[in-house]
C-alpha cells in the first residue's frame, strides 16, 4: 500500500504584497512605463503651454478661436470643433491602448491570477468610490450640485509618471507595476462611468452599425487577416458610428483594444496585441494625450479664480476627492485586501510607501478633464472652474507625493540598484538567477578571474617593494671609489 501523495497545489507560504515581478512582466512594465514617462513630460509641457496661451491677454482670443474652430464632414455628423476632435477622436487612441493593456493584464499579467488581481482591482474600486463619496458629502453639506461626482475618480498614469521622472525617485518596479495596473483598471471603470452615466440619447441605427463593425473587426482578427490598410479604415468607420450613436466615441477604442489577442502562440515572441500596443502607445502618449491637454487645460487662472476653487462646493469636492479621497481609498483598499487575504507586505517596503503611491494616484488629469466637460456640458463657467479644480487638486497631490517619496528615496535607490545589478553581464538581473546553478558557476568563474588578477597584482607589488628595499641596501652598504671604507 503506497503512502498518500502530498498535495502540492497548496502552500503555506504567505503571499507577498508588492513582491518581485516575474522577469517577462518586469520587462513589459519597464517598456510601458518608459513610454508613458516620456508622454507624461510632454503632457506637462502641453498643460503649461495651454495655461500660458489661455492666460496671456494678447493670445487668449486666439486660444478660444482655435479650440472652437470647426472642421470635418457635416453630412456624416462629424463637423466638430478642434476641442471636440481632441476629446472624442484623439482620446479614442488613448483608450484603445488602455483596452489592449487591460486585455493583456487579464490573459498574461497580474489580473490573470484572481488572488493577485484582487489587490489592484479592490484598490482601484476603493480609489474611485471614496473620491466620489467625498465629492458627494462636500456638495451635500455645501449646497452644491452632484453632477460632477465622477470627476475626481480617475487617475492619470502619464502625469503621475512624469512627476516621478521630475522628482527623480527610483521607485521599485513592483510599486510602479501596481501603479500601472491600478491605472488600467481605473481607466476601465472610468469608461463604464462615461458609457452609463453620460449618455443621454441613443441612435440605435448608428449603434447597430457600430456593433456590426466591431463584429467584422473581431472576425477579421480571428481569421488572421493582416494589414493596417484594412483595420484603420474600419476603425474610423466604427468610431464615427459610435460617435453618432450618442455613446462616447472613446468606447469604440476600448472595445477594439479588448478584441486583440494578447497571448503568445508557438513561434511568437510577442502577441499581436503587444506588438500593436508597442506601435500605437507612442502615438497615444506622445501626440493624442498632449494635444487633448493643450485644448482642455487652458482655463483662466487668477488669484480670485484659484480662491474660488476652495469656496465653491463643486470645485472643493473635486480637490478633496483627488487629494484625500484617492489617497484614503487606494491605501485603505490595499490594506484591507492584504488583511483579509492574509498577504504580507514585502520585507523591503513599508505601508508608508503604499501611502505615498496612493497619494501619487491623486493626480487626475486627462480623464478627469474629460468627465468634467461631460458632467457640466452647457455651463462653460462651471466647466472651466472644475478644470481649474482638477489642475489644483492634481498639483497638491503631486506636491504631497513628492514630499512622501523623497523621504524614502534613498531606500528606493538601493532597491532599484539591487534589481538592476547584473554582475555576470548576461543581460538578466542577478536577482532573477539566484536559483540557477549555471549563474553561480559563471559567478565562480568571474570571482576566480578576479582573484587571479588580485594575486598577480599582489606579486607584482611585492616584487616592486623587494626591489626598492634591495636598491636602498646597496646604496647604504656599498664601498667608496678610493678605498674599502663604506661610502
């Protein structure tokens, strides 16, 4: 009778929160964040340019003229202003990339494992629910309207990474990956909020055409049809139909992104979704989002206007939602998830680090500005005031995160250096090879070569010192030229 086989499917090892990423996931995150960081810097430049353009007396009228200039085929219902093209057209590219990111997370990333997915999903949900609650409570007590409850719910990952780039913190890859995944889930729920709460009337004929187009898009992908000349025109038709249906056109971008295959097959180094994301992400981060910021962030800023941000309940609710609600929601959701799943925090980190990242997520720019335009459509004054509140709240959150992250920056730098160390020069960080015997053999050979070099140098130094002593002895004990007396 054989002994019962041990159950290896379960482990008593506690799961680590913000533990080390797998090597493929680390490489993907590093590449994605590199592009987003560059895009975030461009986003900052565009936002500053918009503020200067809109607040310079000699240029203010031209900013409004360019933003309100209409172009496009009116017969197709697409005679839109430049500002609308930026919000409805260019942001569709941004959400297309977000859709691909979400699909990849679901099939190959952290969201594939339900236990690992619980952390960013719960954190993102709490990071949206608490800011909305803060906004509602602020406006109920202050007598304001509730239309803008969704404005402070969104996190801008590009802006947050731009802040990281500016302050120079070496945030560990696990925390950066958490921030990226959090933003992906955040974008998904933001799109759902836009689709459900900011759709007034629906043209079912146009919506039906968009659904048929999406079905054709999916069928072509499944049949393996290749060629941008097929998909780009089809995508434009789907986008136009979605826009005319009354549902926000960015939904089309997310839907098409989710349809791409993000799992690799035999012989593939990268999935089609990852390949397309690699091509489109620079367009999104480097062009689409900065142009949207250029035509959305140009609000009138003055001492009185900034003071009004803290006196009106609608604008104060946005500021408090971003600064307080986001931080408390994400930190609380993360702590509760770790508490009830019996997960432990990585030994290298403290809960203060999670709090700092949560405060960084309070930077809500791109999607917050978009929702602000939708929530207060028809009220140009309040729309501009809410935009100013988004800018002010994001600025305060960035300043708070900067202070908190700077306190631990030396610790982050050491962790980053440990993650990046590659002593055997094989292109793979050493922390990922500690269990590989071949790695230790290579390191032993490297140490042997170094030891041999040190021994050679030691012998040479000893020989030099001996020769120097011998020369001094000859001078001290040598004979004079005229007799045998010492010189």
